[in-house]
C-alpha cells in the first residue's frame, strides 16, 4: 500500500516586494505540486514562462527573496 499522497496541490506565489523589478507584486505565479513532490509553476508576468522544480522548497529557495515572496497553498496537502 502506498503512503504517497494522491491529490494535486495548487499554490500561488504572493510577492510583497519586487526585488528584481521584473515580476511586480501581488500574485505573480501559480502552480501545482504533484503527488511525488515535483512542482510545475507558471509566471503571470508580462513575459510568461513555465518552470519545473524537484520540490516546493526549491521554489522558495530560488524565488522567495528572503521572505519578499510567499508560497501560499490553495489546497490542503495530504501527506
């Protein structure tokens, strides 16, 4: 029997300060965490792009800017 979660978890990035001057503030990206922990994220910026990460912690490490951007889960994680 698998103990791995089966549901996708949606999230968005909420940026309170635009450190780089590229993405703006507010909800700047949205994405999903797959049951195996892999993350797909789509930027809501003028030049949109999609990125894949190994884990949500990687998203925070790369885009968190020391607390200026917060990952907000939309769905409850079932792990």
